[in-house]
């Protein structure tokens, strides 16, 4: 199945991959929830507390 990768510390979208459903674990930085398409000046960030993606302004991200 298709999964979506995110950084475990920041939630920042890191791409997609294919794995068994049993191997999908939010604690390891993967989810089956499709991220929103990025738009001008915003990137998808996964919120593990809410279990959903948000579009966040690039300027609000810490270096």
C-alpha cells in the first residue's frame, strides 16, 4: 500500500513509499493519510496529535 513519510520531529512531508499496512506507524514517521498538495509558499506538515496534514507557511518553519 502507498504510505506518506514525514519527519518525526517536525512533521514536514518527506515523500511517499510502498509498504505493508502493518508497517505503517505514525511513531516511525509514516501515515496512510494523503497530504494536501503544496501551494505557493506553503508545505504539508503532519500533526500527529490531530492525525491530519496541515498546510503551513514556509516562513513559519524553524531553521
